[in-house]
């Protein structure tokens, strides 16, 4: 997720633009980040028999689990994303 990189570089305007794009593409964005912030985690997500669905919470979960190094100590970022999503709505 490019928004994570821009956020870590202090470029919140660009990070916000990518979050807006993600919200427009993936209807599960808010739910996904909410799960991370409240500590529900991702282990209970069920994937269909054909793998994940594009533009779904499953796709976001794969992005995070395949790039764990990028999301280490990102609790503040996750909270910021939720706040940003709420300001978009």
C-alpha cells in the first residue's frame, strides 16, 4: 500500500490521496482497518474456494500479510487511516 510509505515519509497529503482511491475501489477498506485497530486481527477471515476476491477484505489481508515488514509498528498509521476514511465519508 503506497499510502503506508507516504505516511512513513511524512507526506500525508499523498497518503490521503491513496487512501481515498482505495476507499473508492475497495468497499471493505473501512472494515479492514477497523479490525486492525480494535485488535480483531485477520486470522478468522475465510477465503473462497478459488482464493480471494479482488477489491475485498481478503485482498487487503493478503497485502498486509505478504508485506509484514512494511506494517511493523503501524498502529498509529491504522488509526490515522480510520480517521481519514471517516473524514472522506
